C-alpha cells in the first residue's frame, strides 16, 4: 500500500494524528519502515484538507479574503482552524 493510500485511510478513520501514527507504527513494529514521519502525516493531511476546502463554502470565503488582500494591501484577515481544518474563528 502506498504512503498516500495509508494516509488517506488514516484520515478516513477519524483518529487523531497522534493516535493514528502510534497505531501505524505499532503495526509496522519499526517506525522507520512506515515510510513517513508524524510531521509528514500532519502536513499531507493538512494539504489534502485545504485542497478540499477550495471547492466548498470555506474555500469561497478564503478566495474572497485573498482577493480583498490583493486589492487593498492594508486589508487584514485571519482564519483559525481546528484539528480537522474546520474554521473556528474568522477575524
């Protein structure tokens, strides 16, 4: 099974990154044989979730804020995400 397929399977299990990495490394018995680190897992899943956002309502909001920033450099915004990359706060 490829690294990407393993990480997608982990994401679909809805386990936390820490728990899923621990489970996978226990199953592999040697962490080095997993083929990825916990940071690799976190970065891959974050990127995957962010690309999904590009096509949803949150993506529309993000594109609008990016447009406003390009149009007016003094425009400021900040978005806070939770562990599952869901928007929790928007400033």
